[in-house]
C-alpha cells in the first residue's frame, strides 16, 4: 500500500514539474505601438494523497483497502512589465479580475497617450 502512495505522489510531482516553467509565469509579449507589455502570473498548486486498509474483528464489517488523490491549482495575473521609450517598469495588478483588466487597460492607454520625446 505504501508503494501505491509513493507512485501517486511521484506521478503528481511529475505533472507539476512539466506544468511549471518560465513560459507559464511570464506571458507572451504584446506589442502596442512603441510599447511592449509582458504579463506576469502567479501559479499555485496543492495536492494530497492517502491510502489505508482495515480489518474488522466483526465479520459483518469485513475488511478492505483504499486510496485516493486530489489536487488543484490556479493561475492569477499579478503584474505587467511595460517597456517603452521611457524605459521599463512593472505595474502590479491588484484586486478582482475586472479591476485587473481595468488596470491593464489604463496602463496601455496611459502609455499610448504620453507625448513622444523630441529628438533635439
């Protein structure tokens, strides 16, 4: 039974390792005019496994074995890197999805509306 639990844990860890890499945390660049926006996300995972066996002295209750595993994960946008003529900066995204989208849209619009520097 312990070997089964170890196999379940190893399988779960293999899946997590294949899922977590920098391409998942740093999104594809989005170009808008002179600006490039690179989204950053937070990835979280949790999992658990267990097994057990039992034998009852009462023959009517029988005996048995069992095992189970469960897991879950989530991805949450946390910031965007803005690269433009003025340099690079990180803009954090806070709150609900709607407010994050509003924040990103405001950052894009703010970046697009900045006057261009003259080449004096």
